[in-house]
């Protein structure tokens, strides 16, 4: 268990803690949940850097890192949808979660064809992840019943993340399109 994998596991362990803190009956719950989410987001960047810098890339880490990312984002979006309870949050949350499902299935299918590398993370995906993590951090920070400038910036960033999410999905689908449109495969 190397440092990069430990950071990824830390990110997963933070998820139930973020949820627990989010539901505490105290005013400071939102900033604390936001800070914990921000810490988890930083470990997302840092574990990849550590893995590359110190040659700690493992099959376990390659599997667990995207799982941790998706769990973290989906859980946070579900929390935000509950407390904001408005289409302003629901629409980008559906786009982001739906895209993650589509791309995960596409990557699995492409791996089955031996072409997993053709669906690698793009630069658009990096910008999407940054906008998404920053938006969620801001939206978790403030009480949703008291709209603030941070909430407005969070909404804008979440829509930017949703647009980048759609754009990156189109890019991935274009890469895989020829394989998707080939004749039917016999799975018997």
C-alpha cells in the first residue's frame, strides 16, 4: 500500500464523514463539510502527482482513483440536490452523473475491445474536474437558504462543469464512434 493509494483511500474514507458532518444540527456544518470536500479534492490531484513523481502507479490505484472521484462527486451532488431542491442544481447534477455513467460504460466496453487507452482523460476532462470540484466546494460552504455570492459563483462553475462534461463526452464518443458502429458482435 503506497502513499498514492493511501491518499485515494483517504478520499473514500472522507465521503461518509462529509455526509455525517453535512447533517449535523450546527451552523458550522456547511463550512466544515466544504473544507473536508476540498481536502478530498486536493488529495485527488496529489495522489496522481505522488504516483507519477515517485513511480507508485499500480493497477489497484488505477482502478480505485476514478472510483473514489466518482463516489465523491456523486455523493456531494446528491447532498446539494437535497438542500438546494431546485432545477438550478438538479439539471447540472443529472448531466454530470449521467455522463459519468456513460463514460464509465464506454471505457469498460473499449477495454473489452483492447482499446481502453483511446478513451484516456483529456485536457477538457481536467478543466471539467477543476470546475466541478471548485463549484461543489463553494456550494457546500454556505447555507442554501441564505444565497450568497459564493453560491452564485458555485452555480456558474457547476454549469461550466456541466458544459465541459458534455463536451468531453462528445469527444470520447467521437473517438469510440467507429467501434460503436461496427457490425453486431456475437456474444454467445
